[in-house]
C-alpha cells in the first residue's frame, strides 16, 4: 500500500515532465522557423535599402519615372506584309 501511494505521487509529475518535454520540442521548432524567417526578412530589407533593387522591382510592376515615355509591346500574330 505504501509503495502504491509512493508510485501514485510520482505519476503526475512524470506525466507533466513528459508533456513539458514535448512542448519544449514544439516551441524550439517554432523558434527556429521564426529565426529563419527573420533572417530572410532582414536580407530582403537590406536588399531594398539599395536604390537599384527598388527601381528594378518598380519597373517589373510597369512603373516609369516622371518624364519617361512608357512603351508597350503586344505579343500576338503578325500581320502578313
């Protein structure tokens, strides 16, 4: 009976310990993911601080500078000459 009581006293802390270890693994994995995302975003911010990157992306969206004349090239079938 005494042994049963002692074992019963250790069951709840042991299950809590196992649960905490599993939660620790999940939280560490989440932290690693956030650190990777943070590094990616910092690199992206550093890239955008350079003026050429911003201009390149703006031009990819079809933007032009003030005073420039935009030209559009339409793809399609050629007419016979």
